[in-house]
């Protein structure tokens, strides 16, 4: 009895959010156009620290772009590698500038705020220095209708098949976030691809409420716009995506996820908390049912649960994974989901004892 009951509730909720919400999100995002984003009024801000390896890639993407924004500012957060020399070699002929964060300021949030003080355009687009994008990316940006904040897709990509397992949980989270926007509102965004109107940002900014937290420029921006009831939109289109590499190794992966959890819990979004509790309940129910069937030697029912759950998740998340051509991670999805309770338990066990780091610095939560 518990197997069909679990699959019915779990499958029904997934289908409603991911399938129905995902289908609905595009029409919601593109509704009521009052004008379009102008590249003549767009400045791109890229905070960076020790990105000598990645700078040539992002600059080459800009060079290959069919159209370009009017201004592009890189904000150097006290890099101690060859970032500046690499930038100088690859930036010739591009509409790019280099700023250095003054002594006494550090971190991505401070870098972005410092960069914004030099912006005079209507629009700001924030990016990470390790992203790449298609040559048509900015052509698609200027087709977007005006909104106060645009959440654009940031896609994690494993540089080798051995790293593709790191993509799975984020792709699932993003697919759910797209669906949540379709039926209600989004709960996460990425500063690697976030577009907003600068004047509105300055009106809603609540910097004093989170300036002591070193991570979370993106999620706190979303919170500020949401609390002010501004026009927040989300679109999931490959042509508007930026692509970022996964971390290397298990510890790099866990450290990254701990940073993400830390900043998300600081936002105190009750809707997101409710969803997290609901997800935990489903995980506990799944583990409990599997354990019960195992101890009662009802292995055929346990196999039915595992197989049906796997095919259900394959089917529900297929549109998102395949839209971004992430076939390998899509095949890995059931295995990652079977192991998810262990993974989530390990993360929560590490939170009190591990202090995550970013670019050699401790992240304050």
C-alpha cells in the first residue's frame, strides 16, 4: 500500500511543478511586453579572483558575439595570479574595462557593488568569470521584454564524463525552480547570469541586512526584488544560457554545496524552507519504505519502487536535461537520486563543523 501511495504523491507533485509549471513558464515570462532590453543601455559586471585560466574563454566568447553590450567591466578582487596579464593580452579591441577593488574591500558582493558605482546604463548583467556563452547570446538578450529582474539560465557542465555526476542535483533544482516560477514564484537564481534594472536595484537594495554575509549576491538580490513586489521573470532557453564548469573532486563539490546551503538558509524564505522540508519528508519516506521492504524480505516490491521511481524521474526531468543536451547526467539521475538521502545527510552533518572556503578565503555565514 505504501509503495503506490508514495509514488502517487511524489509523482503527482513532480508532474505538477516540473512538467506543468515548466510548460507554463515561457508564456508567463514573455507576457505583457512593454519594450525590450537595449544593448546600448547594458553594462556587464564580472567580479573575479584568480581567473587567469578562464579569462581567455569568456573574452573569446565576447569577441565572437554577433552584437555586444555597450560596456563590460571586470572587477578584480585582489587576484594574486596572472589574471591582469592574461586580460591585457586577450582584451584588445573589445569594449572591456578593468577595475581593481580597493584595499579594505573584498569578496564578490563588495566587488559588484564597487562596479555598480561606475555604471550609468539602465541595465546591469552580472556574470562569473568562468562562464562561456553562444555567439547569439546578446542577440537573444535584446529580444527580452523589459522587467525589473531577469533570472537567466546558468548551466553546470562537467569537463569530463567523470565529473558529470556533479551536474545532476543542480539541473534538477533548476528544473524545479523553472516550474515553480510557472505555477508560483522562483526561489533561487544565479549571479552568473542575472539581469536587472540598476535604478530599481538601488531602490530595493537592503545591503545593511546582509552585508556581514560574504556569499549570496544573487539570492539576496532576488529577495530584495521579491519583497518589494517588483517584476521578477525567469526564462529557461539554451540561447540565453551561460555554461560553467563543475568543480574538481568530491571535496570541491561538497565545499561548493555547503557554500550554497549557507547563503540559502540566510535568506529566510519561508516558501523555500517549506519546500526543503517537503523534500526532506519525501527522502525520509523513501528511505523508510525501502528499509521496511528490505527487512520484511519483500524484495519484489522494493524493486518495483526503485524502478518506477527511476523511470518517473527520467520522464519528468527529461525535457530540462535534454533541452541543454545533458544526456550523460540524465542517465545518471536515478543513481544519484537513490543515493540522495545519504548525500543530504552528509551535507547536514558537515554544516556545523566545516567552514567552506572560496578562492582561498573563508566564507562567513
